[in-house]
């Protein structure tokens, strides 16, 4: 099978980022035995959701977001399985290659868009004690107690105990976004 856009170099870049994301958020990495029916259904439903967003995208920025998110989900499955080389799972690599080709056809520079989305996703965690303290203070004002979980260079803010308020429930252990979280801004990259 010939892949025209997905080189090992690009694959390695994506694989590193998804490994960082999954490791940070306590998601399986290179653990094929944990890909049970529930995890398989989740991977599949996320991919369908992102491809549906691509089909419904009204402009290049929305298209870029949906393409990157689709590849993010597909790479998530590869990292979960431990398929660290392009040829380890050609079926999924082929789908990623198709999306990279769509990106080119739409005039979207994929890697800068990918890097922006990944940076946004990683901004959900705190980068240092100061950011965690600010995040803890923010949630404390809402009556939500946090616990800090160190993961590599990051501190994850998790809900310390179940919290219920005005019909909203936050379960113990849920990851809560850092107050320094910033959504991806693909508009400047898709002009």
C-alpha cells in the first residue's frame, strides 16, 4: 500500500504528541490488552463524531479542526495499541494518509494546525505549582476541592470529592481544566 503524505517522520511527530497526551491523562499507551469492547466503541464513536464534523464544516478553519481532531483520535488508537511505526497498522495509517491528502487539497498546512491543537489540549493541565495554586483557588470559589496529581512535568487538577450543585455533578477523580487552558485558535493558520 502506498501512502503519499504520511511519512515515518510525520508519524513519529504525531505519535510522540499522542503518547504525551495519553500518558499525561492516564490513558493506555502500548497496552493492546486494554482495548476492550468499551474502549473500541469509544475510539470508534469519537472518530465518527470528528468525521461528521468534517462533513458539516462550513469553512477552512472548521475543516482544519475536524481533520486534526480525526487524526488525533486515530493516532490515539495506534498509541493505545502500541503501533509505533507507519506499517504496524496500515489500515489506520491509510485513513490518516487520506485525511492528510484532504488537508492538502483544502490548502490546510496540517502540522502547524496539529501543533496548535496539541498545545491547546496540553494546556488543560498545570505546568507548575503556581498554575495549580491559581487553578485550585478558582475551583475553591465554586466550592470544588481539588487534588494535585503529578504526571511527568505536569500537575493534573482532579476533583478531590464528588461535587453536586444546581443539578451539575462532578465526580471524584475527574480532570478539571487549568485556568490557563486556552482553546485552539486555527483561524490565523487557515487564512
